[in-house]
C-alpha cells in the first residue's frame, strides 16, 4: 500500500511500485485529465507537476514519489499560474481536439511558475517536449506570452458563460 | 473525398467541380436518392428518440427545449478538433435566437436517418463536408423551432404571431408588454404545427455567425474534465492490452501464458485470429502480463513485402500498367519543348494523439460501445455483424475524438474490441499502445506520379499530362464511389481540374493495389494532399524552366479566374514577395482550390549547410466563401499547415519483411513548438459558394515548403519526406 499526495489529498493505493504514475492517476484514482499519448516520455500528454516541476508521468514509477506533492490538471486552476494559463488558453483559443492540451497547460504553468516573463527561447525550451498533432503551437506561444504579460497578443475570442458539455 | 455543395439535383461533373472542387463522392452519394438524412423538420423516429431523451419540445432531431435548463443541441457531426460543435451550435442558436451561454451540446446517437450528412447519406464526419453540407439545414432547424415558440406564445396571449419578437431565449409582445421564456413555452410549442416555410435572418443581422465565438468545448479541455473515448470508465470494466502479429496479415500460431498468468492482476488471456489480448484492472497490469506471453506467429503471405519493393512495383506499373482516364480533352498533339518529372509520396500513419481505443460490453441481449468515431453508424453495423445482434441492440455512445485525421473513419479498432469483449462477460476497455497504433494503422498509401507538359515559346504549358499510380481507398471502404470501370476520382482530385488556363489535359490513373492484408485509408486532405504536392511542384518547375518568377507565372495563368487570383495576390503581398533574401533562404508558393475553397500558402525556409530545413515564416490567404467563425478558419489553416509540414519534413511509414518499422514518436516524428514558425492567415472575403476548411491547410503545405527549399538551395526534391541529405551545401564541404 502506497500513499500519494495528489492535489493536496493523501490517497492510499494498492499498486506495484514500478507502475507509472500516469496509470495510477487514470486507472486507479480516476483522474482522467492526464492523458496517455506515447508511454515513452516523447509527447508530453501525461505531464503533471511533482513538487512544482513538470514531469512525464508515463515513465515515472510511483514507488519513487515518496511524499512528493503531485498536482494534476484537475487542480492546476487553483494556482495563480495555472489560472492565468487556462484563461489565456481560452482567450486566444488554443484548443483544437484538446487531447494534448492538459499536458500543454501543465508544461506552460510550470514554465510561468519558474519564469514569470519567458522569452520565445524560454518557451521553446519548456514546450518542445509537448506534441500537438492538431498543430496549435502558434497559439500556445501567444497564450503563454498573454498569460505572462496580461496583455492581449492575438485576436481574442468572444467569451460567454459556458455550460459544461456535452452531457454524457 | 471532397463534396459538392448541397441542393444540386443532377449536377454535371463540371458544375460539381466548380462548386465543390471534386466529384469523388458524387457517385457515392447517389445524388437524388430518397434516403433520409438530417432535416430541419421532424422525421420518422424523431418523436421516439425525443421521448427517450425526456425532451419537452423537440421540433426536430437537433434541438431539445425543456421546462427548465439550457437548450440542448444535438450535434450531428463529431468534434475532433475542427471546431464543428461550436460552428453547428452557432448556426442553430443564431436562428433560434439564443446565446451560446444558453445552450449545451450533446453527442448524437448513431442514426443515419436523423443525423446523416446529406451529401454522404450517412452519419460521417469527413471530407471537410460538415459546414458545407449542413449550414443551411441547421439555420432552418433553428428558425423552425423559433417559429413554433412564437406561435405558442401568440396563441397563449391571443395576439398575432407577427407582432411577437424573440431575443436571447425569450418571446416578447411589445404592445401587451408580455413575455415568456423558451422554457416556459416549451410545452405549448410542442403542440404547434411545424411550419412549412420559415424566414432566415439577413446575414447582416447575425449575432454569432461570422464572429470569433469561443469554442464550446474549450473550457472542459483546458481543465481536464472533457471526456474522450479513452477516459470512459464503467463499472466492472477491465482494461485490454493487445498484441497483434507485426507482419501484416500474420496469424497467431500458439501462445504460452504461464508467465503472463503469474503477473499481478491479470484476468484473462484472449486469443484472437491475428493476436492476443490480456485483460486486467488497469492498463499497466495488462501490458506487463501481455509482455510476458510467449507468442509464436504464422507470419503469413506478406513476409516479402517492403516499401522498397512497393516503389519499384509502382514505377513498373506506372510505365506499363493499364490506365483509367479521368479526362482527356483539348489539343493534346501540340508539339514543343516537353518537361517531365516523377513525384513520389510515402505511406503515412495518422498518429492521432489519442491512441485508438474502445470500451465494449457484449451481453447476451445487447452490445454497448463507447468510442470516439467519425462513422458511428458504420461502427454499429460492424458490431452487429460480429455479435449476431440486430443493429437496434447495439448501443453506441459517441465521444470527443482526440484527433481523427481519417483514422477514425475506420472501425477496425471497434471490431477488435468487440472480438475481445465477446469472449468475456465484463465490459472491456481496449487501449492500443502507441506502438500498436502506428504499426497497425490503416495507413495512407504510397503514390508515384509522372507528370509532363508541352510548353509554348514563353514557357507556359499548352498540354498537361499526369499519370498517377497507386491504390484506391474506396475500393474497400465504399466501392459504390467508384466509376463503373473502377475509376476512383480521389486519385485525381485537384489534379484533373486546375484553375490555371491550360488548353489541353490528359489525366489518368494506373491502379496498383496494396497487399490485401494492408488495407489503406483516408488521411487528412485525401486526394488533394497527394495531388497538389505534385501539381504545384511541377508548376514551380515550369516557372523555373521558363526563367519566370513563380508568383508571376501563376498570375499569368490565373488572369481569367478572379477568385483564385485574389488569393494568390493577397498571400504574395502579405509576405512581401520579391524581397531580397539572405543566402540559403528561400520562399516557395503554392496555390490550389481544394474542398471548394481557394488557398495560397507561402513558406519561407532557411536550409543549413548540412541540409536541415528550418521554416522561418508562413503566410496563407484563404477564400472559403461565407466565414462561420474566423477564429476557427485561422486555427484550421495554421494547424493544417503544421500537419502538412510535419508530413513533408518527417513522415514515412516503411515496411520491411511485411512489418512496419516505425513505432512511436521518436521514429515517426512530429513537428514541435520550437520548430514552428509564425503563421499569418489572411481571410479573403467572398460571398460564396462556401468551401470546406478542415483539410485545406494540410493539402497546400508540402508544395509551398518544397518550392521554398528549391528557392533556397536550387535542389528540386520530388519525393516526400524531403531528404535533408540531398540538401547539404556543396560549398560548405563535409560539415
């Protein structure tokens, strides 16, 4: 029995120590916002924060985590950087299919936490490990600049009070 | 797989081409057949479905208004990134007169007759058809609902309907000062007659359409709450990990499961014709156990199949095979200087970010499926066949798709999941590893094209000949799409009708099938992605041979064609075409009219002394007719270009001994953020006809890039992906 601190809560899980954090989050705890893309740390869809650092959870055995604090996309909006990133993501409309975007948001939030005013080179370095097959990179860059500066850097979408959807 | 616009009763081939940019599906559609598809008005089956969904007022299959809560809009197409949930909701909400803050969207159940795309006669999302096919129907559907709400209010208040107005989900009667919400009117509206005719808004009064409305699905996709197929969890579910014979068509000979059985959590080992699946409570446990299996394969008949052999066979077939002619007209016997070239296109995997998956529960009396599919009704048909259950006992819940790109127009993964689930009593979530996803794709096939032109004294083509060689997707996927003699229009889409003024054309296709065990599929941009690379590369070659500027050369051939010309001019102006550039930097232009839109892309590249291509800048101009959401148009062009440039720079699936060599993102590379240039998109306004958007950027990407590489290096690369080894600077020596 391992105890993991996920999004501020201690969770006891009955899993082998070599099981990657990704599958503990998705299949055991039931937090499905963290995505499976490649299984070999090549695509970044599985990015979570461990003690504030962006890591690829698909290759991180849970046995190595100890009492580290794990943050997933489900809770990143509660941090100042996470909120800024999510807001900017919506304002410039980064999302297409959306499957990689939770990982993108996690990488971007970690970047802002450590570097509140990243340059284009900083963004390249922090975000090149996250693949987006839809090709949303141009707007990812814009959204990070917008989140950092608070100033609109591209056309802004017209916001409205969205319902959660679709109903299952 | 492009389509004509709707409402063309018996269109001539040329009319289809002018309006839709292709006629591949005209045959498939069976134009004029009476089969029902989505409608603004009630159809058989509507009432039963609405009752099952507990809807108070369901004027058609697309809109549900209840006594309380938001208006529910049922999405006939699927959301895979292209933004159609938002566009379709905008069109319905616009004429219904509600805000997007007053609606929620729901995935449609699989029913061709209620949710089929009219031009495809089936519930299929593909071919950049959604908005082209449905936009007027959705508007009318909104207007029908609004008219019935007004007539309910007018009846209750005893006032003329004409005196009532609507705004943001409320009907008002100014003279009496009365008003009622749509929720309050739902019950009475359900008793009104469906109007036979309704007026539609003047586009100048649009509140939503044409504006950069925020996507309906974005908030749930940035906070992790959106549910994709892979995220489905149902009670008692087990996860299945699958191993399939690496050799195409190979079968399972034997499997020893002792070691696998010892792994923690393992539930069942399931034998399949071409592989083995292991189920366990989670993916990791299933994978670990599957990897402990000792499997022996019968590698089957394709052990000698290789990509190298395929290209040799294509080359041979292209020289000696019998061709099916797409068109042959004009004075083809003109003599003069002749220029020829051979273009080659690799096999491609789709590699959507969400690996293929499906949750299936086969019970004695029914089969329940949760999956993100571009063809939900096709998946139902496949499951019915495999289970022996009638189609109405197959319950399919469609989901958000983590990328489609044509991969989810296939149901092979659903079939595999059904075959696993048939053997166990519990629900199974089958998830493909990325390696399985790439190695067992239904890939885009390879092509070899011979193109030639006779040019006049100034170097402009007077005879254009094109002979493409490769396999047909519809031959398997929808044989009814083929011409009687087997001709497949996808093979010559965007190569048999050019906007350029060329007097004589001969365009033909030599079929060369892939092995039966390697089915091939649709890939984003379909025929146009294949053909525009060759056409626009070759036009560039002709310009160079004529000693003319490539933009000027195209302009001259477009003088009679104002819509394409304005797109070309806009892109050239935006990038500052003609500026002097540093050494080993070059700009390449490409223009085409795929999917009923007109698009021009210009790429600026720098090629390093060792031959590495860096894209410095991209500019595109697009005329797609009426614009639904300009933000989406920009996103589709940016993303489409990146998808196409990824292909041109990195992507090739190779077979050796009948097996795919590539396996994951380290050897099937994707463009990354640090490799992405700024991309400007300019919308050229035009009232119509309306064009498709989802595949346009991809189809135009590769030729612009290859032409830029030529401008930068003087090396003409006619085979994709572009090989950097051929681009090293001879002056730089061995770097």
